[in-house]
C-alpha cells in the first residue's frame, strides 16, 4: 500500500471499532438483574469514575502518544434506561500509533487480565486478514462496554459507561 491510502484506513479502523462497540452496548441482557446495591444506585459521576479508572488502566498498558482530550471535557449523552426513562452515559474513544505485532498481542493479553478482574464478560476476537485486527472487549451491566482494537495502522480504545439515572440532566 502507498502512503496515499493510509489516511483512508486510519479512518475506517476506528470507525469500525466504534460501531462494533456501540452496537454491542446497545442491548440489555434480559433476566440479568443488578447484582449489588452499587449497581442499582450508581450516580453519573460514579459511572464516569468507574469507566475512567478502567480506561486509564488499559491506556497505561500501551503508554505513548494517545489522541484523547482530558475526561473533564466530555459531556454525557442521553441513553434509555430499562424503565423507558432517559439516563446519562459517557462515551469516550481514543487512538494511538500501532506497536509491533508481538507488542500488540502482549497488550491484548494484559488487557484481558485487567478486564477479567472487573467480573464483567470479556470477549476476544482476531481477524486472520493482512491487517491483523484483534479485539478485546468487556461488557458490564447497564450497557457498560469498553473495547481495545489493534491493527496494522493503529490502536483504538473506547466504549461507554453505564447508562445511569440523571433526572436533572446535569451531566449532559
């Protein structure tokens, strides 16, 4: 490939990753009630803190030049709660330049270990194509999802927090 086509791929990989993460986080798991009081009473700031703690841990596994604005610059988005009312959810995405294939494989192994420690559902997938795209995703309650996608052209990390009540809309 020539460098002339590279910007095209730099836009497709993050867009595809964000689309997959968004679609994965859109549904609820029927019959899976919250397992603890914290899940039932979580406030927007708690959901945001929970997400960024995990986000920062994963980002630290591949230190370097990540393209992301500080968390304080993000406003929440409206999301639909199970009872049909509006809630708040924060969606954050970032990217950085790629690593070697061996470093990316090691990054996914480390990310899986961190994701498993959450107690949420973890899923890994690999594409056998020439761009060696690989995904490690974690799915939690209330539409929580985070995904790490690596490939030949860049690394992406993104997802969204839990959808939580925000009756006054002060976080969106």
